[in-house]
C-alpha cells in the first residue's frame, strides 16, 4: 500500500516567514552599479560623434564632386569660416542668448499657464468636453500660423514673440498633463481620497506625482513647440527693438543670399535644441524613471 505520510521535511520546517520575506525583498531589489566613464563615452558619446563625422564626410564629398553650385552647397570649411566671423565680430553669443532667453522664459510661462489648465481639463468633465478638443486642435496647428495674427494684434515687439510661444506650447503642456493623469492608477486616487487629499492637496500630492511621466513628456514636447514657435516668429517679424536672434540671423543670411550663413543658422538652432534636451530633459527623465524602478541600468 502506498505511503500517505504527510510529515513536512526538515528543510521546509526550517523555512520561516522572515526567510520568505527576505527572498522576496531580494527579488525586488534592483542592484545598480555605476557605469565606468570609458563605457559611458563609448556608448553615449561615440555613436553621435561617428554620425556627425559621417555627415560631414558626405557633405565634403558632395562639395568636392561639385554636385551643385558652390553658392547652393558651400563646404563645411566655409560654414566654419562663417562661424569664425561671428566669433570675431563678438556677436555669436549675443545672437544665441537673445533666442535662448526668449525660448526659456516663454517655456516657463507656458508651464505656469498650461499646468492648471491641464489639471482643470483632466478633473472636470464638462470642461474636458468643451476645451479638450480645442487643445488637441491647437497642438496640431503649425505655430507659424499664429505669427501674422499676433503681429496685427500686438505689433512687432517682444509681446508678439511670447504670444506665439504660448499659443504653441501651452496646449502641449496641458495635453501632456491630461494624458498623465488619465494613466494614474485608480487605486492611487482612491487612497488619496481616503487620506483626505482634496483640492490643491490632491493635485500636489496625488495627481502631479502620479502623472509625472506623462507630464514630463508633455514638458519635452512643450519645449520643442516653444523653440519652433520662436524661430517661426523671428523669421517673419523683424524690428530693431527685437534685436537679432537665431531666426532673424537665419533670415538675414537668406536675404544676403549667403548659404554658408544660412547653414550656420540652421546648425546653431539645432545645437541649442539638442543641448537643452541633453542637459535638462534627459537627466530629469532618467531620474524619474529610476525613482520609479523603471530604469534598471544606467543609460
């Protein structure tokens, strides 16, 4: 007859609840090690440098083969000479700072305005039904479309620049926050309600932290819209009171038929946009993901 002995084995008897908890903690623990500097440089810096070198090589080859007229496609050396001229004139940093200050200050204003709008749209159903589609439509509207109207409304001055930035960036910030709040787990919302979080306290301690990943994506898109809107406004609106920013510099070089200056303006606009993302948004995004356990390894 088969044995029906159900006596626990000695190994199982020695397993305690504390051991089980320790094992679960070990499974949940994420071990992160600092990546060596050489590895970071190889993985992060080398690929874009190789890509830039490849683009420059193809560009120089096209110039050397005379695929088109020189005034249409100058060499990289000619663009570098245009950059050296700006440096010698002492106007390089002034041109960059004029646009950078407008873009950053306009973006901060867009965040201040767009955040409460996003909270209101996400939490009040009638407001969402009324304003939600408008925000989505404004987000898809090209920023350059606002420039003629802003010039007529406000004149050719700094107010026009900031108006165009706000009209381009506020919908992106608000929509990003709405999307983030929609993804907050219902259990977290119920927990906050149970603990008495209402009104501003609920927004500060429950909604904004819970919606942070989506909100951050909206901020990144809002900055992109701020920068593009500003460049569109500077390209079209010209006045001595506005100074010379990157967009106006680009248009001036186009009027002078100076392709080296045009390409330099495009490159400077690109560099500023990429630098803001690499220096601010990318580290912030990694920190948010790491704090939420969504970033296992350093990247």
